[in-house]
C-alpha cells in the first residue's frame, strides 16, 4: 500500500507499552528507541560503521523494521513532526517549488507521512538500496532525487532545499562525521532565512551517560553532546521540542531546529562526491 495514503497505526491501550516484535528478545528490535532497561546497552561513546551496516542489511525493508518493532511510536512521531512543520510555516498544500531532503530515509516513512504533504518534492538519502527502492516507490510523484549513500558521503546541491530533515540516523555517526555532515547540510538550505535543518533524535536523559547499543553499534548522545556537535557544525538552535505521546519505557526524543551561524557559509565544499540518481521512473 502507498504509505502516503495509509492510516496511522493505533496506539496501544493506556498503561500497555508495546513489547518486542516476533522473535525478538529483550534489547533486540527496539532501535532506535532504546528501552531504559535494555540489557544490550552499556555506557560508551563510540560507533562502528561496519557493524551498523551489517545490522541493517539483516533487516527487512518494512516500516516495522525501521521502528525496531515498536510500531506504536509511528503515530505520535508523525503527529509531532507535522505540528513542528506547521509551527515553522510549512503547511499543506505544498508551496510550488518547495523541496525537502530526507536524510537517512529508510523505507520512506517520514518522507511519505511528514514531508510529502508539505513539500512539492522530497529528495531521499539512504545507504541501503532495498530501503531506498521502497521509499521511491511509495513516495510516488513526490519523489525527487535519490542519493544511494551514507550521510558522511552525501554531497547535495547548495541552496536547493527549504528543509533538510535528519531523524534517527545521527546516532550511527561519529561526532566528527556528524558535525561535518551538518555543516554541509547548512549550505544546502535556500537563502532568504526561512529554510531550516531539523534534527530529531533519541537522547540520553539529563545527568545520564551516553549509551552505546551493541545490537546496531550506535550511540545515544545526551543533549549537551548534541549541542557540541551542532556548534562544531556552525549551526545554532532556533527552536527545540521534546516528543510527546511516545510509549512508556523509551528514552526521550527531541527535535532541534537549526540554522547556519552565518547564512551561506556552511557546507559549500565542492562538487558532489555521490551523484544522485533520479527517483522518477
């Protein structure tokens, strides 16, 4: 079914947080949300690109897999993201010529439910070819360009986007690579002052150490560490919001709205290193 037309899945009943998906034990299939009691998690500050790639290559190209089996997060996540876009002035129907870039697009869950209703074209960056193919298919006529690469290799067109959306993917990048990517992303925004980068990620609770998840070799940073990454990227936070309505037992999710410290100075680092492919048939 076309994700853009599919209804949001129902939330669990009061007091009933969702459990692991079929065949998943504790600490498995719950990423990127990281149950506080996850026995597979331990304090750390590192990531492992090869191990993360192997983890996702073993997952099917489904929305449930993207959500780690915690399907009940989809509804509140989408509603919160749409409310955020509304507050930023991105409303339906899409303005002519409006364009967004979904970074770490997976199978197109966010692109279809959040971005396509507000932007005329949505470009996609996703390293897994199976996920990208489904995202392009489900996005349909809203699909723009498809970048089949990891974020650290992404080189998009400067000044092309009203919005660069980055969700549940920075946790797979080292701090230096995350900052370098975000610095480039600032340069991909259109001029005029209305364009934004949005980062939406799970974060460690205040006062708690960062968490490294051994299942997919990712890091769950604290808010202060995110702030250091943003500063290193030459971006400043103009708004932020904690996600509401998520199932109980999950670490908090926060959205940061970012702009370059100096408009036009971030991210202009030369010709594309990864050429896009057309997302249209």
